[in-house]
């Protein structure tokens, strides 16, 4: 899509042209290129321990003038990724090249200078504004820090910004607490735009707002994008908002991008099993629609101890099963639950308190392995080999070694998804999905879902 | 959904008014709300923040503390028993025993220094006279019933060891501990991710089917409402402005506010470039309503909206679909509808149903007790609101500052 937005974004003098050209704001030219980015939070404590792998090897590109959406559940690393892109967090490895410059290498004056190009709008308008500063001071602060123009020019600029985000010039001398949530978010947006950045990270900018106010802010963001040729990274967990505003979307799970592609394609024909489940979980605002929901079991694993292989393997409805075990879907469900319980126990067992209690002879309920087996499997018919494996694991458990039980279960019941990290497959025009099932030798996620009795999105 | 055999609804809220006093003014957080919930039924209450949804819930739970006050003309009946006149001590057995509540933030309803099990056991001891091992095994059963795996072990864990979804499950287990008849869910899934929300919504539906409890489900998310509710009440600035069965509400919204609310949902209209919005914010009502509270934001507002408070009238095809708007009844010219709403507000001491011809409220006769009483009661609100009613003297009608338009 040709457009003048790209030129004008870099040269403020031509800004009037972009106002005229409101039809297309995408240029196809890459502004941000992220390669294998990892951000770990090290646990520097006395006991060391594993780092939290908040972002664990993510690659994507954002074109100039587009809105790229990042969606995922809380804790999936989307906010950390957004913060890393504008260097509020330090990347552990990988590169982020912005207009050809690797910004993970920048420091000192260069970094400060570059920061003018990249700003952020935060989720909570209650906590992201300093209540002791007037609105004018808040919006002017970035201009002061970067010593833009004279004091008079800065004040003038703030008044222009207030007008651009739909506030009144007289709001300059008011305090944030005098404003409603929607207005406060407008203040946050004005502050982010003060330095005329090219790239803005919007971290859940509307999730704290009511629907009707949310629509006002979304409209404002779109207008500003057209006016200033902005490039947005839009982080959200509300998928309907993302569908409305984003050109392309990346779906994150446990620090990985599961699927990336153009928004409408992805929403209409999701490929990755996680995307499918996520989309099917959104309640439709239409009571006549009967969605056959893929309700995912359990919660996402801890990013400190992510599964080996595919990050989604522990909850995936179409996980690849080992061929040598023949069991019904119901039995496999129970096996998955059983493994969850064991994983949970091996996690809990690591707590020092538990170990102390155990050593002191308190009953820590670790010995009731028979009861768990009973709870999980009493109402299904287990094939003989499955029963033997389960009993073996139970033995490890009652010996007080849940780690061994976990490893054993992984060994006998784990398939490719538990052992190998998937690769990205090109699944549609410009869309990538991170799943073993896209490989030639496997049944595709959609077919497998149907086979396992789900009514899928693509019918 | 099934109603009780004797026609008495599980919960009947009639003309509920909850006000908060401050030095300078009175805030009418809930201003004349009426609705009913039958056993096994889910009533969805939807509205923006500040519309009075949560205060309605807290009023039913008897959790309104000074400077808040439930006006004496209000009535809340649970299984026919009036709750507003109960002493605090009597209320305590209702709360938790007959009515349980699930809040938005599970951490705020769990005590961080007690194990999850202990908190459930406490509820069992208080309301079901269980003790010791019996209570503990019941607690484990409850955790299992709400889908917490390895319950026997997790019962001894602390809230911080549970994930967000698990915590909300634990809170639901606590709510179920007392075997309540009515469960009030105040935005129970708002703090959760969609995949976890899906699990909790499934769970609530299972529980309802199993135990035949009535659920009052408060949310601002129209998607969730569409999924869980049988009937919906739309709240705005302390009043119910429209109520209808869920399919009817979404297919055929009548009140301009409901229409605006539905249009502003991004997902419903993926193709539209610009989202339709409702300009402005929810006003805070300080005085009795002698006008339509939505008028300052209403795209269809006209002069009369400033001086006549609309009453609920039957709209649409469905029997129990009503909206409080001067534009209705639809088949009348607007002048006539205004006159009718006005007359309705002027009527004192006459049953509101009689004030209007039977043609305008055909359903009043057709339907069983529930609908008749709900229509009638809302009309009597309008009567009091109009400033001419017997209760107008003490309902703060002197403060017509018009500050809601700010």
C-alpha cells in the first residue's frame, strides 16, 4: 500500500500531507524487525534457581504504519515483549532492529535520543499518571526531558496535544483525579505523542475502560494513527478489540508466538490449536450463536518451568500421542489430568517448607498416591499397559519422588509434542503457525480436532 | 427456566433505593430498581461502571454500611421473607447461608493467612454445623466439585499457591459450602483470562443445573451476558432502563442506551471502520429523577425527556420485554406516549397497571404473577420519582441542581 505516511512520520514538516492521505497508512516497509528475542528475568536470589522465561525466542516484523496486535493470556509475556521492544527491559538475547539499527545495542545518549521515537501508553490510567502534577506538566514532561524548544513553545505544544486527543485547553491546569478513566487515558496518549514518536506501544490501553468509553479511545487511536503515520504495537487480551483495530496479530503463549498473520485471516481461519481454543473461548455477544467451545483444561504452566517441546503441550486438545499406546480419548484425558497433578506435586515439592515438614515427620499428603490414582481413573476402563504405567508412576510418588514419577510419565505417555520444539510452518498467505501438526506426516490440527469430536471454527 | 411451583419467585427486589450520604449531597446509587429471580434461572445485570450494579448486589447481601442506607420503601424478599427489616445478626445467617456471593477479585475474598481448606471449613462450621474430619472431607468434596484436581492435597494450600482460575474456583466452593439458594456473581470472570473464564462459566452452569439455584450475574461484558443469562436487566445511573429475555434483548434492543451499548462492542461489527460510541460518561444521580437520566447522552433525546421521567412499558414482541423510554409504546405518536408517561407519573395511589389501558400492557394479564408484579412495581417507582407521590417528600426531591449533566 503506497502512502505518504512513512515520509511524513520522519519529517514533521510534511505532516499536513498525511492528514490528506487518510486512506491508506500502511507502506509494507519494515519498521521493526525482531529476531529470536529472549527476555529472561533472572532469579538472583540466594538459592539461584531457574530464570523466568518471559519471552522465549520470538521473531516477527512490524511494517511502518501498521497496527500489530499481541494477544495472549496474562503471564504469556506480551507486556514484557512490548517493554523489551522499547528497551524498558533488557533483552537476554536476540535482536530488535528499528529502521535498521539494532536497539538492543544502544546505550547512554544514543538510547535516550532513540527513545523519542518509541513511546508507550499504559494500561491503568489510574496509576500511570502522577496525581501531584497538573495535566499540563504531565504532558510537558517528556518535552522538558528532551529539551524541546523554549518553554513557551512547549506549553503551546501541550495545548495542541490536548486538542488533538479531544481534551480542552483549560484542562492544562487541572489534576488527573479530576478526570474520568477515558479522559485520563487521553492524557496518557497525549504524553506518549508529545515527542512525535514513530512507534507507540499500547499496553492494554482500553481494558480498564467501559465499553462505550473504550470505543471512543479506539476511534481516537485510529484517528491519530492516520494523522501522524504512527506504527502501533497493540497489546491486549480482549480479542474483539484486537480484531477491530489491528492489521496483523501475533498470538502468544508462554513466551512463544504460536501464530502470526493478518488479522481477518487469523480470526476467520485460525490454524494453530491454541489460537483455535482461544478464539472459541470468547463469549459471542449474540445469544443465538451456539459455539462449540474448546475449553482448555488447567492453567498455563509456570514460565520458570516451561514444558520441554511445545509450550502448549500440557493443555493442547490435539497433542500428538505416542503410537505404541492404544487408548480411548477419555483415557487420554485422564492421563493428561494425572500428569498435571504429578507436575503440580513436583512443583510443590520444591518448596522448602514442605521438605522441612516431611523431614520432621509431618504428613504432607505425599503418600496418598493410591488415592490420586483412584480419583483420576476410577470411572474409566484402563488398558493393561496404561494401568501398569500409572501404577509405576504411583509407586515413585509414594516413594516421595514426584520428579521421577513426572519423568516416567513423560517417557511413556509423551509424544513428539513433549520432546521436540515445533518449528514455524507457513499455513496461509503470510501466516505462520508453531505446531508439529502442520508437518506432512501428521493429521492437521483442524482435522484432528474434528476427529476428537470438536466442532471447529472453520466448519 | 423453571419457576417455583407456588409462583413465588426465589428473589423479589421491589423498588430498591440505596443512597449514600456525604456532607454536601446524597448519591442515589440505586434508585428504584425492581426485578425477580426464579430458582434455576440466571438474571444478567449489565451496565457500565457507576450504573449501580454492584451496589444492588451489596444491598441484597445486606452489605451496605454507613454512610450508605437502604431506603425504607425498598423491599427485598427471599423466598417470601422480607430481608430489609432483618437485624444484622439475623442477616448473618442469610448471608452465606441462603445467599452467597462471588466477587470479581478472588484474592479479596480469600484470607491469605489461612489455608483454602480452613476457610471452607469455617463456612461449614458456621452454616452447616459440621466439625473436624467431617468438615474437612466435605471441604475436599467441594473442591473436587468445582474441578480442582488433587483436592485432598490442595485443601491444605494457601491462596497464593493457587492460580487465578483455581482461586475463583475455591471462592465458588466456599460459596457453595452453605448450600445457598441464590448465588450473586459480581463480575466473577472479569479478572480472568478468556480460557479460564470459559472454564468458570461452564462450572457455574453445571452447578446451577445440579443444584437448581438462582444466579444473579453482574457483568459489563455483553458476550458473557449472552452466554449465561436467561433474562437481562440493563442498568443505567441507578435505574433499570430495559429488561428482556436474553435473545430478545440482543435481537431487538429498544432503549437507546441498550442500542448504543450493543453497537459499541467491537466484535459485533468487525467490518465497521469507526465504532459507534455513546458520548460522555455515566452521570451520578443526586436528586430524584424527574427526567430521563440518559437524556444528556441520548442520540434520540427530545425536549420532553428533560422533564418527564419515563416508566417501563411493554415493547417488542416478547411478553416480558420492557423499556423505560418516552419513545414507547411504539405504535403511538410521540406526543401521546409522552402524555401517557406523564399521566403515569402523575397517578398517585392508583395501581400503575390501571393507569394505562390494558392494551398497552397486554402481558400483564397474560402472564403469571411474576411479570405483573414486576411491571407494576417499576411503574410505582416512576410515581414516586415524579415528585408527586406520597414518598416524594423524603426522597430528596429538593435538589434539582441539574448537576448530572456535567
